């Protein structure tokens, strides 16, 4: 639409994914008529992607839920005022709490819940006030080992790990930031990742990429180890073995800060380059070269992504990754400047010392499924946060007895498509007394809900870059005011919890400060409580038009305090058995390859964000299915044509897939995105070209659950492939 005089131009940032790209939106009569990258922004330099640019269509989508919906006894849905829906929900929750106890009330806060900066403090406050530990998020089906379990077991460095901008080398294990816009510091920054990568390479940085696919990142790396899926623990053990054998580690740092290096080294004895090369399907010389390149540093980090973290040994993979950083001393030392200790948290001294392991992070409330699985502590921008593991939430709904979940509030998530083990997830969601979804569209899960509450979309709300605060490599922050006023009877994520809290007579505390439970607080009020005492006052960030790098005083890492200094434990209890287990599985997998000739792995697609995207016309024009990407040699061997439909079968189920020939895939691997398709048993399988297929139907959540998190194996799934005629 042509712009006219009187149109308002408003700076904001995109929250379609986590990358917070700054945008400038043109508004006329409270309608977004166009948006474009904010080219003035000093960090992003005008970067945006195709998904974020579809926000105007998303706002005015004809199918958008603009009021609330209640399911009738006959399965149809009626529109209902949101305040009335909330009254009804609160009274049902009260009944459920009185009858079954508070633990029977759960919430699942999915990926998009994190894009609203106030969701989690208010959601958690609601659970605390209700006395219900049943607080679930998508983190525990994502990478819980990376953001809590790994640190609990080994400890971590108070001064922080090396970040990208200071690094000479990066070891990137199954993380494709150029498409996912997602990595933790040390990996390619999530913000304008292609220019960060270009800048790194220009100053001579070396990149080692471990991925069964020649990804966008792999294609730009110095060494690409095109690994056999699921063998990352074996490879990492091999890299550690070489570095320690060749004495390439930082022995001075180890002496001072590490315990149990000797038994750790001994436990790696079998992981010789020959042993690893055979099991990981790699060339021995490449493995040796990668180990030497990483160890040469002198600065850099090893980081993982969802590939290995969803594989068979997430806790072990994470431990070994952190061990590489530890033995090479990839941590900021006394006197060094931290690129960004965070803008939104209070200043505190950063010390050059280890925070010791935190066993109590692993021993919170137990699940009813197994004593090995229970509350997980996740390190968030708002501090350590306890949550129950989503991988076993379906069991907690289905298992009768005290504590059984009867009501589930689902915020910005789509469990029917996302939870590992779709059959069980489906059964569990059907088994609930009450299912509530806050969503902007009738998702596969919302279809099953008793109440669907219409949600605001990001351009209709204020937000602050809390989630990403410590991921920026500069003291950057962005407060956006809402760009347009929501026109429907819709609410925000945190508001749902506040509204239900008020109706249930609960008092919610955010950052130890009470919320007004009579008059609804403003978003600013909540954000102010969340950030009280922050290095840069919220008022100053609020006062800026657009995102900004703040002129905060440098934070210099201070010498260790002998009174509190800890050691990083390289050889925690159980590690030996984990290594033994990974090795014997690897030995077996060499033999069993005949039985299951393919391994199915996960991936992200450019035109969708998990299950968000296919409803938008431009994104759908890029494809309406999650193709089964396969190597052309495999297709030739099986006489499969590009574009043909095949059936992919695991021990647990079978799904169709539309084949896409792709030379970047390792032979014997099928690469396919999750969160597609419909409910099991529906007509969906005939519509694989229109709605894709759900890879979680190939998984059973309890086949190989990780200790502590119950993290299910969601990648490196052994499958066979059979040809079929295309269904009509
Ligand atoms: N097999 C397999 N399973 C996986 C994975 C895998 O790689 N393989 N990945 C896992 C990972 S990493 C994750 S994070 C999960 C994802 O799991 P989920 O977070 O449960 O799934 P999403 O599809 O992201 O759900 C987002 C929902 O939010 C809705 N939505 C969009 N915008 C808004 C908004 O502004 N407000 C609200 N309230 N709702 C909105 C969308 O319509 C959609 O229904 O899946 C996990 N499952
Ligand atoms: N466009 C887009 N962006 C997204 C999302 C999306 O759906 N679409 N989802 C968001 C979410 S929820 C998350 S958690 C992040 C995830 O962000 P990433 O972790 O970067 O996710 P992917 O892009 O899938 O990259 C994972 C890589 O691991 C590789 N891999 C698979 N199996 C293995 C294995 O066994 N070993 C090794 N070494 N590699 C393996 C895959 O080939 C893939 O290239 O992305 C976020 N960003
Ligand atoms: S990468 Fe794309 S979807 Fe993510 S914030 Fe930027 S524009 Fe939005
Ligand atoms: Mo995720």
C-alpha cells in the first residue's frame, strides 16, 4: 500500500522468533500497513528474515481468533466473551484444585510464550501462589542439558565463556544459526548471523562444524565433520582424548580450576581416533585436525544445538562439550573485559573462578514416572528457575493417583504436534478434564481444547529484550511499545495468569515484589519489577526510540575470591557408565546398520517457526510440507524419485513423507522438520503434501529418556523406508 501523509512510522522489534530484529512499521488508522527493517539499528544493520516480514498478514489473518471459544457438548465451538471464559475457567480450576489438589493443575508454556517478555515471571508466580509444581515449558523438550543440567553437574565459570566476537575458533555441533537464528554465546550470534559469521571469518576465525548435513554453516566452515547422527558423544570423547594425549590443553588453568582430570582422561582411553572414526563415520585425519584446530584457539568455544541435544545422550554430550571448553580454559580471566554481562540485571562482581557443581538443582520434586526424572533447574535471564520435564507430561496426565494432572493451560505451544510420542500426547490431551489454549489460530492442540482464548500478537503489546539480554555481544537493549491497539477481545500471555490468579484469590509476586491483584498492572509495571536495580534503568531504555547499545561502564572480571572459589568437576558420579553406554551402543550400531538402514534427524526450515507459518500465504508458497530430505545416492539405490511419497517406519510408528533429493545430506540420513501434520488417526496421512507429517509419531517418549530431564530421543531415530504408490 502506498504511504500517505499522516501515516505514522513506529520503531519496534519482531517477535516471530527469538532474534528480536528491529523493524519500522507504518501505521494508518490503527492498522499496520507495511513494515521494513530498521536500517538505523547499529547491531542488526537492517537484517530481517522472510518470516518476520509476514507479521502484517498474521495480524489480519481471516482465521485469526479474535474472541474466546468454548467447546460445546456436541464438539462444536461457540464464541464467548473472554472475561466470561475466564470466570468459567477459574471456577472449574477451583473445583479441580479442591478435588485433586494443586499439583493437578499444570501449565505448558511453549516456544512462543518466551517471546512475551512478562510470561514466565507471572506464570511461575501463579504456580508458586497456587502451590502447583506442574509448571512445564518447551525448554525441557529442547536443550535442558545445555541450560541447566550440564552446569549442575560440572559447575560453571562465573566470569563467563568466550563469546564469538573474542574468539579465534568455534566448534559448532549440530547448530545451524544461519537458519535458526538461535545459539548461545560462543556460537554464531543469533542476531544478523550471516554478518557475524562473515566478520568472524574476515578476522581469521576458524570454524569447525559437526553436522550430518552440509548445512549453511557447514558450507562456510574450515572443517566439516559430516557425522553419523547420534555419535556426537563418541566424537567429543575422541577430541578430548586427542587434546589430552597431545598435551594441547591449558594445563595451568586445569591445575587451578579443575578436579578429577586424571580419572576423566583415563575414562577416555578407548576413544582413539581410529575407534571414533569408524563409529562416527568420519575420516580419522579430519578428527585429529579438528582437535588440534580447536585446541590452538587461543580463544573460542564449543557449543551445541538441537541436533546432538536431541540425540541419545544429551547430558553426556553437554558434559563433554563443556569439558572441551574447560580443559582449554575458554573462560574470561581476571582483568579481561566482558563483552556484555547483561543490561537488565543488577550489576554484581564477575569473578575469575568456578562456581562448583549444584547437586540440589537435580534433586527437586520427582516426577511420578521415575525417581530419576524430576524438576529441572534452568538458568534464565531471571535467574535459576525450576520446572517439571515436559517429555513426561503426557504420563503425568495419564497416570492415575495423587498428583495426576487434570487441567492443562497451554500458552503459545502446540503439544499435540511438538511433544515426543504423538500417540501418547494425543491420548493424554483427550484425557484431561480441562484443556485451555491461548493461541491466535486454531492449532492442532487448540482444536482439542475446552476453551481457546484469543491472544494478542506481538505488534499489539509492549515488550523488552529480556530473554536475549545476555546473548547480545554488546550492552544492547530494546523496549518496544505496542504498535497498534488490539481490536479483538484478546489478551496477553502473562495476563491469562494474572486474570486467573485474581479470580482464584491468589497473590502473585514478581522478583519478590507483589503485583496489584485488584487493578490489572501495566506491562511496564511488571517489566519494572522484573528488572529492578538493573545496570541500565528501564526508564532509560523505554525512553529510546528503537534498540540501542548503552554506554554502561565496562565490566572487568575480578580475581578469584579464595573463600568462595570452586572447582569444575570433570568426572561426576555416573559419567563412567554414560561413556560406557554410549560406547557399547556405538559398537552395536555398527553391527545393526543393516536392520535400520536410515537415521531420521531433525532440522529447522526457513519458512516456518515450529508449527507457526504454514497459515501465512507467502510462507506457504515456499512449501506446505516438511519434506523428507535424502541423499540422491540413496534415492537411486532404492529407485525413489524426487518428489515421490514414501513411508518412514520406526519401531514405534509409520509416517508418510514427500521425498526431496538433497546432496547436502549424509548418506543413510533422512532430515525432516518436526511440528507438522495433524492428529494421529485423522485424515492427515492422505494430506501429507498439504499439511506434512508428524515425526513425533515415530518416537516413544520413554524409549531412552535422559536422566533428570526425561528428555526423549527426538533425533537420530532408526527407521526403514518403504516405497508406496501415492495415495489418492
Ligand atoms: N521430533 C521433534 N520434536 C520436537 C523438536 C524436534 O526437533 N524434533 N523440537 C522441540 C523444540 S526445540 C521445541 S521448542 C518444541 C516446540 O513446541 P511448541 O512450542 O509446543 O510448538 P510451537 O509450534 O512453537 O507452538 C507455538 C504455538 O503458538 C501459537 N502462536 C503464534 N503466535 C502466538 C502469539 O503471539 N501468542 C500466543 N499465545 N500464541 C501464538 C502458534 O499458533 C502455535 O500454536 O518442539 C519440540 N519437539
Ligand atoms: N526458521 C526457523 N527458526 C527456528 C525454528 C524453526 O522452526 N524455524 N525453531 C526454533 C527453535 S524451537 C529452536 S530450539 C532453535 C534450534 O536451533 P538449531 O539448534 O540451530 O536447530 P537446527 O537449525 O535444526 O539445527 C540443528 C542441526 O543439527 C543437525 N543434526 C541433527 N542430528 C544431529 C546429530 O545427531 N549430530 C549432530 N552433530 N548434528 C545433528 C541438523 O542437521 C541441523 O543442521 O531454532 C529456532 N529457530
Ligand atoms: S529472524 Fe526473522 S522471525 Fe526472527 S526476529 Fe528476525 S525477522 Fe523476526
Ligand atoms: Mo526449541
